[in-house]
C-alpha cells in the first residue's frame, strides 16, 4: 500500500525559509523510474507543480520558482524534503507531495502553510 | 511555463455527457502523450483519473475517457453522476522536463 504524508510548519513568517518533509511508504526511491514531486495550491486557486526528484538523484524545478527551491531525498528514511526561501504571503497554500514523473498516482493529504507575521 | 487553458466551468444533468478541454502548446500537450487528468472534490487531495492521454487507473469508472488532438486534450465524462461534481485539472509533461497544470474546471451536476 502506497502512502505519502507531508509535514512541516503551519505558519511561517515572511522572508523565512519553509522546509517541508514528505514521508512515504509502499515504494522505494532507489527503484529505477521512481520519482517524487511537490506541488502547491493557494486557497481557491489552481494546482502548481514545484519540483521533482528522481531515483537517481536528478532534480527538476519550476522555471518561475527555481531560484527559491531545493529538493533532496533520504532514501534510507523514505523521505523527500523541499525548501523554499524568502517566503511571502502569496506563498500561502496547501502543499502536496505525490509519486510520479509525468503523472501522479498517489498523493499525500496536503499541509496548509500560511505566511504571515 | 504558462498554465494550460481550461474552461472555468461546465455543467450537465444526471446521465448526460460533458467534455472538458485543455489547451496547451507544442512544448507541452502537443509534444508528448503525457497528459493526465485529476479530480479534486472540495477539501481533498487530487485523484488521478486519466494518464498518458487515455489510460484509466484501476478503480476509475469507464465513464471517464480522455483524448488528444494536436495541442488540445479532452476529458469526457459520460453518464454524469452526482459524485462526479468536483474540480478537474489537466496536466502535461513539458519539453523542459517540468510539469504544468491547467487552470481547472468546476463540474456541476444539475
């Protein structure tokens, strides 16, 4: 059974760095072709893809956010971590992680991050 | 990377068919058969409904079907049911090895 769960702070101050962890089970990121991506969805708005990390360590980022994002993995812990620097109130959103590369078959439940002082 | 274009809303009566369009460019929808569709009822995580243009994951009813022509993909829901009421998003892999979603469509069952 594949599961993913996002964890991290619910509230972040403007200009701070956000760190979110995706803890997964039911698959391994050491398996060829396995990938995990991060997404976000501001309240009432559309989904947005943020970043992806592949089984071989290759990373890919949203063109508009690449200067602020970093994604990494700890395969021994079955975790993927994403950091986003210089947070702003417009970054308030539900953040999701999911398994996949060009389609995403299992998703976490999401975690709401509010950026406010 | 600009979002794919979807109609804001579509509606249909129980048992009718509705089609949602998803228009991109030759750098995304038009370049690969890597278009997928997601269903998202309010307050829930997205659920994969269609992958690689027209494939249904196990457990997705066969009233959901997908197609593509050029830079436009489509999702058709045949025999609309009350539980189909949700937001739907298309998504596509891109030539830059990134991923782009559509603007989202709210499906209302009348």
